[in-house]
C-alpha cells in the first residue's frame, strides 16, 4: 500500500503568524535619531496597510517614500514585505536582497527571503536565509521551523528533525512542528514515533483535522487499518465542520478501499472530486474503480497517474502526440514501458492489436527486461532505455492501451500463451531437468524489498514449510535477489533445487518456467510471466490486494491459468499456505496433465479496435490530457476549450504561435482569465528564466487545475494572483449562462486593479476573460499609459470587438483583428474532423501607436 498523503508538508506557519513575527521585529536594532524615527514610522505605515490587505495602497505609499530616500533599508524591506504578503514572491526577493545589502539584519527579512526561495527557487537557496533568521532571533520558533523545512526539502531528515525539535522547544505543543516531525518519522520508517507526535498534536488541540490525519497515516504505516479509518473519518468530519477545503478524503478513501470497504470509498470519491479535484485523489479513485472491476472507467481515470509523482518524473521529454485511436496505417508508433516488469508483461498483450492496425511498432523497454523483449509479440523494433529515438508519429504508454481499446471485464484480451520461451534456452533447460520425474513446482516467495507494497506481498521461504508435506514434489527455487539466500536452508523435508542463482535474465526465467508443472509465487513479475506463458500459476495475494486482482475472486480475467489464493485476514499467511498445500496435494494426486503442457486459448484472438471516443466519462469533473503544451488537467465540460483540448490536444494554437514569436526573452506578460493554463503553458517558456508571467483566474476549480498544471510541467516563472481583477466579478453569472458547470463563483476574496500592482514592466497584456474587458482596461489605464504594453484581447463577437477597439484607440493603440478557426487542420493530435463546424474565435491585437510595427501579424487584419 502506498504511503498516504499528509496534508501539512513543507508549508510555512499561517501567514497571520508570520505577520505577527514581522511586526515584532521590523525596527532596526539601533537607537533611532529624530530623522530616522520618521522613516521607521513611515515604514510602519506601509506595513500596517499591507497587514490589512490594502496592498496597492501600501505599495503606492512605499514608492512615494522611496522616491525621496531610495536607499533607506526599512522602506526597501517594507516594499519587499508588501510584495511577499501579496504573493508576488519573484518580485519580492530582489527587494529583500537589496534590504540585506543595505545593512538590514532583520529577522523578518531573513525569514521571508527564505520562504520566498522555498516557493520560487529551491530549498538549498532557502537554507542560508533561514539560518540567518535563527541567528538573529534564536527564541522565535518560526525561524527554526523555516530552517527545518528547508532541510526537509533537501532530504536531510536527521538535520530537519533536530531543527523541528528546536522549534518545538521554543514553542511547546506547536501543531506545525508536531505535524512535520510526524512526517519526518514516517519518512525515516519510524511509524510508532510518528504516532507519538500525532497523538501529542491531538492532545494539544483535538479540533484540528490535520492532527487526526497524521495519526491515521501513522496507523496505516503500522497496518492498523481499522483504527486508521476511524482517525481519517474523524478528520473528515472536523474538516467539514470547519469548512476547510483540504482533500482529507484522499486518506480516508484510500483506507476504506484497502480495508475492504470499497463501495464506501467509491461514494466518497464521487462526492468529493467535483469540488476538490486534486490529481493524486483522482489517481486513487482510478485504483478504486479498477479494484471494483470497472475497467473501462478505471483506465480512463488512471491517466491522472502522469500528473504527479512518481511517474511525473518519467514522462517523455519529446513533444509528440499521444495515440488515442487515430489512424495508424503506414504510421509508426512508440510504445513506452512504465512502472514494474510485471506491468510490462501484463500489458504487452496489446501490442499485436496495435500492430494489426497497420502500424510499425517500436517498443522502448525499461532496464531489467533483458532478452525477454525479443519474445514480445507485435513489436518491429526494440529500443533500449537510453537509445536515441528514430522518427515516429505517435506514442502510447503501455498501461494506457487498455483505455484506448476500451477494455472491460468481458473484453480483456486473454488469449494465451502470448509469450514464448526462446527455443534454444527452452531446449537447454529441458535437457537439464529431463531426469526429474517428480511433480515440478517453481517457487518465488519475495519481491523487491524497496517496493512500496512489499510488506503486503512477500513471505519468507520458511513460511512455505507446509508445502513440504506433499509427497511426490520436486521444488525449484526461482528466487533472485537477497531473498534467494534463504534457499540454502529450505524448510525441513522440502526437496528443493536452487535455480535462481543460474538465471541470467527473464528470458532464462521463462525457459525454466516452461519446464515446470506449476509455479507458486507471490505477487511479482514471475507470476505475470508464468501466466503470459500459459503455465499453471498459483499466486499468493496479500490483504490489501493490488488493484489489478480486484476483490474476492479466485481467478483473474488477465490470466486464464492463474489461481489466486487470497489472505482472509490481514497479515495471516499461514491459513493461505495451508490452502495451497491442500490444493497442491490434490493436484499431484490427479496428475491430469502432460509434462510440459500449457493451456492454449483462442479467447479474444480477434484483433481489437480502438474504442469510440467519448466526451468524458465523468460529467462535471476534470480529466487529464497530453497536449501540445504538455500534460494538463482540464474540464471536458467547458464549452469549446474542453472539447478542443480533449480532441485536438491544443486550443487556438495559431494565437499562441503568433504571441510566442512576438514575446521576447525577459518579457513581463499578464493573462487575465487563464483557465487551466492552456496558453500560459505555451507562452511562459517564451519569456525565459528572466521573464515573468502574471496570471489571473477567478474560478476556484480552474485556478487549482492551473496551479497543478504549472507544477506538472515545471513552469516556475508564473505568479498566480490570489485575487480577482476588478471587472471579473460578473464571470460566474456569464459562465452560468453558457452552461458551464464550473462557474460556481469567484474566489470570494478582495479584488484589485492592474494599476494597483504598480508593475515596473509589462510587455504584453492578454485578456482571455471576455465578460468585462472594458472594466479591466479601465482599471489599468495608468499602466497602459506608463508601460505601454502590447494587448491581445479575446472578444465575444464583432460588436464586442468594435467596443474594445474604440477603447484601445483612446489609449493611442493601433489595432488588428485576428480571426482564428477553432479547428486547426495541422492540430497536435492529427485529428481530421472539424467538430466546431468552421466556427472561429475573434481577438484584438493592439500595439502602441508610437511603435513601428515591423513584424508579420499572421492572420491579422488591420482595423481603421
């Protein structure tokens, strides 16, 4: 079972607490002269405005004061602190650094610079600032907490624990420190210690959901599922009472599923996901669906696995379209392996069906597969993991093929065998074992000890001792790795020969399995291999079971020759092995098969066809998609944008292509109404490392998806503004009129104008929110005259475009109309049908009149 997610990771103490600390440490340590006292008083006025959330006023006052005294460190610090409070961290850091260079040695300065680095660059960059904060004030817990967090972010767990403990000494019973110490203990595989810290949190305040959540996580790590479920349920109730938006249901849902309460888990996910669409929660919902045997829906949902760790780091570096059923005739497709070798063996069965569609099929194998890959069906060329890619048209992850082919329980392609041992190796092992007439049983009892679920699947060889009671059996150890050493001391009475030490790779293992009468294995790649070879295989299944084995059934649609022996009580292997012993005795006595035989079945040998595309399986919820901009979480129900992303893998790419050609490295860009970030992901890289991208998105679900998409695609130069721009207030009503199910209201926070930001530079202003463009422009009038940004503004229709043009002319802009078809014949996904029936999007391109336009504005018509 994967470690459940904690709700409080490397987050800082609440902002109000940081403000409180800041207020206590703003003044410089020197005695103030009458003149300097006035400057400190001015800085305090700035801080007071910022603490009330009046950031625009605070910044305006600060700039006015700095104009007179530009090198006054307290004012420089006040400006940096205001930007910090505003969430504009990339802008704040240079001002905080400048204050330090001017001689400020302020606790608040160092602490905020440290958190700014944590959020905008790295934990390594944050550490020196955090250390300076503790040196300035060793008695303030937030400094030690910040230092500990930076150390935790670097993976330096021992150092982090010491720093968190120091923070706890300063602030006994502090919930933030206790929660992080519990997290560190879990990372150090000390769940009992984590439980102690969690219970201390509860003792300090029983009404805090995160304390109960951390207790549940610690209990799960000790396999105490019933207690953990109770803790998570209590955390969920507390979060509901408090109105907190945390995704507490991830932990509860996982625990319900893995403790056998599957229907409750599904209902919980279905209730919570429409309003809390965290990507990892979506993946765990997929696990629940697959466990329930709802394969079609489950594999659709399972694509979310690519939006978060650990698979996020394994995404391809190339930008090619993902295959989703497009015509493959005379095309080349790359199949990518992922996760474990057992997964490769299980899902390679789809390769012949891809080949039958007329494709040239390449397979990129992961390390460890070895020569077995030469036995894979339907493959034209094998690529090693580090081998350069040849030209190809599409790619698909191997575990995405069940989704593309619309696999359901009744349509699993289970024709076996679909793998065959190499003839030469098979003959060699047949000669080697020819003299053995006893019933041959291959044993494999332990998987990779580093696997997250290994404690639920592996056993010791000694536990298989009851099998020695069956007469007429010759056992063979197929075990490799450290556990193979146990074969030197088999259980008493067990006739065992160790073959594992002679197996060079999986091709050798396949040849040996071919000579067995039966394979008995825990849940590892060896069990998959035996099933794919069509050999009888009995698999010992722990509780909780992995999703692919579903629940209760003793067979599996994936392997007709596989029999499942499930735990009936968590951790009790003895009862399982007793049943295996009895079944083995009956099997040996019957000897109803011929040596070396295997089952052959023609089930589902008819080539599969890709399933017809559906708009979305889950109305009102999000979905993942591989696109021209990268991988994204989007909302298929969103009119036009959702259809475009889902079907074509892009949205108005002609617009982003034009803007990307015009945006220069180092530019400052703002987009208003960015949605899930389809254009931000395409344009932010054009600004380069020195550039900056400001984004406004007032709808909560879209903003959450936007933030997750930025993280998933490694975009670090984007500031997602926490407030809405004045003029966006009516968007929820407009969205309701268009039928969107996601325009459920703005963020419920204060609004601001572009002018209040007092930006130092703005090169492009892009407004995608068509609901109230003129109000947004009016709120940026001073900025338009002062910074003269280029404009790119979406319009609902020609009448709206005319009004926007007239307004832009008032600010001395020359204007063009850009009309872009929603359908692009050269779209990323290579779809040939126009689902938009020729409809176009309209936008205004406006450039200050004083600028000579010497670039080609593709698809733009100048407006007079």
